[in-house]
């Protein structure tokens, strides 16, 4: 699933490790999400949406 996590993260000048710490996941999870190798669980998608103050569908494109 395509997403804009890398853009959102870079816009806040956060490393993958910074974002991972804020979400309570590993840096490898963030890397896998950004590269499209892993689709987030629904709870993780909601955490991301809240963290960036955006709707889930603004972050993730399910049609990819």
C-alpha cells in the first residue's frame, strides 16, 4: 500500500528511529511501512493518523 510517511516524517525532521519511538514500534517497522513492504495494522494506522493530525486515507492509498 502506497503511503506518504517518509514525506510526513521528513517534514518534521524526524529520523525513522524518532518516528518509531513515538509509535512504540521498531525502526525496521517504519522502514517496511515507508517502502511498502508492510501494511500497518488498524491500531497503528490510527496512531499514525493522530500523530500527524491527518485522516488515515490522507496517509495511505489502499488502491495501490
